[in-house]
C-alpha cells in the first residue's frame, strides 16, 4: 500500500494538488463542541449545521459511507494578490479571494474524481483491490473537513478557525475522498502554532472571533462574521454591523490576511480557474453592480460562487458598501435602487442614502437629491421594514 500511496501523492501533484493527508474514519471528537456551539446560536441561520441527521453524519463517517476504511484529505491553494487599489478604494467592492474565479466546488471535485479513477485503476492493476469504491466531497456534505485535515497532518485549527499549514498557510480549499480501501495513515498535527498571537482576533472588524474555549477549540460567532453576513444571511443586515463591513461585498479575508503564516508563506495558487475574473472578482465598481438586472446578474456571475448570494443579496451588500463610502457619486445609483423590485435592496439603499446625507448634509445638489428621493419613496412604500429604513434615514 505504501507504493500506491506514493503514486497517489504524485498523481495529486500532477492534478495541481500539493497537499495530501490520510487518516482513519474514526468518529469525531468534536461533537460536544459543535452541539454547544449551535445551542448558543452561533450558527445563525445555518440551520443545516444543527439538523439531527446531519449532526449524526458529522459524528461518524460511516453514516455517510458504511464501508469507509480510510479518508484522503487534500488541500488546493488559491491565494492571489489583491487587484491594484483594492481594498483601499471605497468605490470598488472587495470579493474574498476564494470567490474571484470559477466555483471551487466544481473544480476541486473534478480533480478528486480524477484522483479516485486513478486510484481505482492502479489498485486493480497492482492486484490490491478489484474495484475501489469512494465518495468525493468538497463542502457538499455534513463532514468536518478541517478536523479531518488536522488528523491527516495538514495543519492545526487556528484562532481564526481555519486549518493552517505550517509551510503553506490557510488559503486552501479542502476536499475529501472516503474510500473502502485501507491506506497507510499520516500522523495527526498536534501542535498549536498560534501561540500567543492575537492578530486575527484584533483585526476582525465585527468581533466575530472569540478566541479559544476551555478545551482549546477556536470559537467564532458566525452571526458577526462578514463572510456569513454577505453570503449566508438572507434578510436585512444588522444595522450595528453595516458600518463595520466597509466595502467587502462577498466574503472576507481579513483574518487570513493578518495571519503571520500567510504573510510569510502564501503564494499564488497553481490552478488557473481560481484566478480573478474582471467581471466578478477584480475590484468591481459598486455603482455599476447596483444597477444589475436579474438577467445581467446571472450572465455576469455564471460559474462563480457569487451566484450563491443571489441578486438581492449581492445588491444588498453593495448598497451597504456604498453607504460606507458615503460619497455624492453614489447618490444616483442609490436613488435608482430605491425603486428596485426587491424590498431587501430598497431598504439597504435607503440606509445608504441616509449615511450619505449624514456626511454631506442637506445643502448641495447631492444632499437635496438624496433627501427628496427618500421622501418620495416614503410616500409610495408599502413594505413596513423598508418604511422604517426610510424614516430612520431621513431622521439621521
């Protein structure tokens, strides 16, 4: 089996996957933490994390694949530098690095399926197994990928909850292969290399990272995380968190950007599919995004993870970013957004115009235009939540 595993690592490298770990399918030891975490409501609207059936499958991989005998964990790097001027330019939106190119779920799962096909063929030719059975997962099933990554020797769980490799950092997508073939396992990564470092805790603008609990597990209140807010939360963004989000419109990398291991070791990933596309991740202009129709949204973000937010969610985020910019240049786009068919967009556009008013004041063309637009919309608006946002915006 050692020869087969060496060949598997070589094949993974050929497919653009530099990190491969192998572990056993023993039951998870983290279920007590997960249950306590969800009981405290830290998962927010991600109800799938607390469903009993999903919890059972996370606890024991055999509930997903009864014959599983080994687990291959792979990590594919995706780091890339920010576009020039981003995130410093408040007129442009910041998209998390992982979402700037093609959807990684499809890319990495294809690589895993190719790896499984190679393993099946090699095991048969070597007389080790007539037909290897396996299942591939890339954030698509109730599996604790980061725990498996640590058990497979690929790193430790940092205070930012990410799996951090000591020589590659944390900008990596994780993929899992459940196999009915026993393979030699790697030693788990036992050390905590974070030590006394608080860089990620101090840098998180919304205070989502809460440090480690008594058992040493990193704790995050997902309800305050910008990634959760811009992707998972479907309704209005909490008013107290909006000003803290800056111009980040989909996901957030702040806790990774300040990590010393990323600052030292992160380098551009080899997979070209993950590189930024100008239409989605290369610092798009906020005013341009706010005017997208449903058809334009689908066309522009075809094959991109950003589609997950849906048009109304992305434009909600964009409106908040424009409010945080607070420029008179944002007023025309926000005025148009007050007439959007989606209440979610109208309400956040109202908040953003209120932020612009607070900075500019009424005197001046932009201030008058913003105030008049808010008053005109208030006369027509029927949605109670949007009306409340309009009134608060006018009240300052």
